[in-house]
């Protein structure tokens, strides 16, 4: 069902005149003559919730998306009315509610400029097929307004002029413009006149978003059931919007273990054990860093979850330990389909406890997946999640598996027209019984949640590592994700780049793609270029179907292997920089990747850029996305940037040709940045790190950088045993000052920083370290071009 210009012919119904208003602490109620009620809650000064009912009463207020840890409270609230409207004012927003029809206008409280307004506003249509209502909202498009977000859509970063739906779908070998695919994240950011706002439509039914496609002056969203329930989030900076949305739906519950940020290798499938050992040994022989090896469905006995094929893996515990001794953490796949087999303990227990999903008229939901005919646990039932989490004891606590990868959890079902459960399947929905129409989009999320609970319990005191394919808003609290079954094509390299950026601006930063493509076989050049992009994605994993050939770093030729090694080594050098970015994600909700529009929304040139992005907050990356390229034109954001390879300083705010042979890619560092680096390791923890490098990029002016550190696993950091170093750089024509402030109780084992100075415009004549003049020889500045100083310095003056 769509919002149509011929509204009188589509059965649309609208709120009538408001006849009653009341206030209850932070929540306002506006009641219309025809029993429509608008419930408006002031969540924060910049976050308002709008919830509508057409019957005078609201359903139970329950959401899987909203975290109990979300920030609430406001600094100012005033309510006025005149003949035409109610006026609700916070310190950030002014909201007008029209008395005649409940239409909303939202203004910036600082300058009273219009940010967002209803076109038709809330309206609805009765659904005769399902009962209930199709709920709708339409908004007016502002001049030069752009739209961003909505999760993993494989389309242009700017959503203007396009329409999408949210219905989590198994989409093997999807292409550009395929919709829907694996995730349903009904959140977008609007941007116009340098002001950004967000709308999160928290409705788990199949929903639709039209960004001025049907009518160029109207954007709209609607769902095939449930409530019109959305949050309006004001920035005015895009990053503020995304951080507020992430606060609302949840930041990751903990930092990932550092090894989870290393390079991972996967295939469908590595088996038997000898094949796994052959692959892992090759990594070590060729000195290509790698931290994780994956086991796909063939490790199981007949694809039965939580079992082992003893012909392929006769002693899993021994194998996993031997891999761990060589630095490899083993990650295993677990799917939701449980094989119908009376001799299978997991099946019998779930059947005895009545944990499987049922059809509306009573029988169990039965569908074919890899094991054959399966039943499916109802993960929306708390007892089922608890049971499921307990199944991980042997896999995690006994065998020693370090991570779990949830696949096929859309849920995917083979050999049926819609590739998933029928609409009539029933779910508990945490005590709010419903059909699959409502529960479908959260099924994979709740499976990932249960898996996360199991790993957190049985891997304690180490941190859990979970990956999911399907997701709804809020899934980022529990798990990382990847972009599903892509294809080894140049188009999919472009798609992977866009999807990772879009997921980050949709509150789900811990994301990556199947590097090299899952389906079909990449040529060496494509694989190399994809590795170059993939090492700048938070989740870095090569994965392939195995049907079309090998896809390990050495599977092509020696030149490819050498370039892959070079870039994977760069990933490992940048681990402290990425880990610090993760700290800011967990602490503040700051996205790990920033599209240029998020980095500089005031520059309108950024609003339609898809290729370039900022990794963390200081490193600019632009992948090569075409074959036979020796470089490319790219947009350099405003400001000054150092070429990572040559130290050339370039002025931004314009396009520039950048050379990039096959062993290179365009990488730039923002002036004033201090980038921490580790020595190259073959896996996290291989070396005792005794010195951390700080690459210091000169800037005339001031800049701030950070370095977060802790034990790289476990939960001690939550008790203050971490180290957060803040570096303040001040550059003058003949002097560079670096100040350090440290907080936290953690003491890293390294004692020294090696400062590599880039772009210094003067010759060093004097160095003052904590107010003491030191010999250039003492800090080795004279002989090596680098300075070696105690890690706990307070202030360094480098004088020309």
C-alpha cells in the first residue's frame, strides 16, 4: 500500500479537530473528536516521540529497539496555545501541533527556522485483509533536502528520489538497487540548510519509505500494521543525530576483543581438520597476519546445530587449542533451523518444552534449510532465548570456540515462494503475542541476542564476539554484522563501500563485507582492491562460497599476495587507532566510518559523494573501484590533508587526481592528527609491545587526538582500568607543541612512544621535554628523524 495522490479514492482517514489536551510529567496527550490520540513524549530536548492511536487507547508500549539505558530528561519545557495550535518548546526544538488536524511543524529553537513539517501528517487506512490499520505519515520536502541512512540498502548513499521497503530478506547474489535485503533499520537522516534531523519509525511490520519519488515535494513512510510511532531527533549536525539515535537504540554493550578487529579468513567450507590446519599454517608461513579462522556448516553432523562431524573433526577441543596456540581464534556458524530428528537432543528438548514456532491453526512451522526439514525456535520468547544461550556451553566453554556467526536468521527458508515463514506463524513477542507479520523483522535480532547471551556467559571473563546477517534497529547492542551473500564483481566492490558507510550512519558501525565476493570468483586485481577497502572496514573478513575456486591471499599470484600482505600489515599497525574509535563508539555512539556528508555537511559537494569516507576521525580513504586503474579522481574534503604515502600536503574542498598503482590506494591524513600505530604482528598478542609509534602530522593551529588502551579483552576497563590519552597539538611557524593528558588506571606494558614527525616546516634546533631542554641525540631526533620519549610525558616543545 502506498501513499497516493488520489487520496480520496484510497480510503485514507485523518485525525479531526483536537478537543482535549492533558500533560503527564514528560508526556503530552492530544485527543481529537474522532478518538485519534497523539501521545507526544519529550525524551530529551532534542528527541521527541510521536505516537498515534485511532481508537482512543494505546497498545502495550513495548519495543525491541529501544534500550533501557537510553538517555532521558530535558532542560526546558514550556507549553502554550493560541487559537490555531499548541506550542511545545524545549531548549532545542519548538513544536507546533495544529488544532484542526494534528499536523506537526518543528523549528530550531535557537533561530526559529523550520526543520521539518507534516504534509498530510498522520493518516491511516483500514486493512480488510489482516485487520488493523495501515499507518501512514507524510512530510514536506524542504529545498535541496537530502536523505541518508536506512541500513544496508545497496543503492546511492543519498536516498533522494528513491523508495525502499523494510522486510528482512535472504538475498543471495543481490545486486545494485535490490530491495529489500538482509536488514530492516527504519531510521533516516534528513539534511537541508545545513541542519540535520533524524526520524526513527519504530514499527516492526513491513514498512516503506518514499523519499520524494512519487511526489517530488513529499517524503513519506508507512507500515502494514502496528502503530504510527516515530522519534524525531534533532542535530543540527549529522553526527549528533546518529549519536542520539545510537543512544536511543543502544551502543554496543562492550568493546570487542582486540583480536576481533584483526584479519579473518572464512570459506564455505574449510574441512576436514587437515584442510583447516593447512590454511592456517600457510598464513604463518607467508607471514600474512590473521587472527580468526571460520568453520561453516560442514563442521556439523548433518548440519545439526551444536554437533560435530567426527569424521572431519575427530577431536574439536584439541584442534581448537592447537589453533589457539598458533594465534588463531576459531569462529563457528550456527543457524536457526533445528533438524526434525527424534534422536537429536536439541530437537527433542525444544519439542518437549514447546519452544518451536507454530502456525495459526496449531501445527509447528516446518521449513527446509541445510539439514532438511526443520522446526524453528521462537526467539521472541524469553525462555527460548535462555534455553538457546545455554546450548553454547559445550561449544564455547568446553571446546573453546571464541566467536559465533549467526546465518540464515532472516529467517531464511528454502523452496517456498517468499523464502521465509508464512505470515500466520505465531510468536510470543515477549508477552505480546502476534503473527509473523510483526515479528519477522526482529527474528534474527532476537536470535543474535540469545547467542550473545550464551557467549557472554560461557566465554566469561573474556568478551563475546557474535556476527549476524539479519538485523533490526538496536541489534548493534549485541553483535557485529556483514552485508550478506555478495558477488565477486566491481559493482559489488562499490556496493560494499556504500553499505558500510550507510550502516555506520544507521547506528550499526561494526560492519564489513565478504571481501572478494561470496559468489563467483574474483580476479587477482579485484581481490587486491577489495582487500584495500576491507582493511578500513571495522569487520575485516574474506569469505567465499568455495564453489568457484580458492580465495585465500595466496590463491592468485605472488604479486597479489605481496600487496595483500602489505595492506593487512597496515590494518594491524592501525589497530590502536581503530580500537580508540571503538571506544568512542561504545562511549559516545560516534560512528566508526564517516561519509563525507557526515564529516562536512556544510559543503554541498559532499551530499552526493559515495566513494570517499573518513575512517575513525582523521584518515581519509577512497577505494579504487575500476579495473586497470593507475589512480582516480577523488574529492578531498575541506581543510588540509597529507598524502599517507608521500607526505604531500594538499588543500581540500575540490576534486583531485591521485596516483594509485595496484600496490597503493588513495589514503590521506588530516593535518594536525596524531595516529597511533603498533608494530606488525602475525596475530593480536603475538608480541610484547614495548614501543608505540605516534605519527604526528604538523598543522599551524590546534588539533586534538586520542589513544585508548586497556587489556584488549575482559571487563576491567569498565572498572576504570583503562588508559585514555588525549594529545593536544599546537603548531606555530617555528614551534610544535604536543601536550598529553591521561585518565584511567590502566598501565600499558610499553614504556616509550616513537614520534614520527610529518610535514615539519622547520629544522629542529631545540627540544624541551616537560620543561627540560634535552639533547637531540638523547631522544634520537638527530639521527633517525624520529623522537623516542617516555610514554607519560606531559609536554613537548619542538623548536626551530
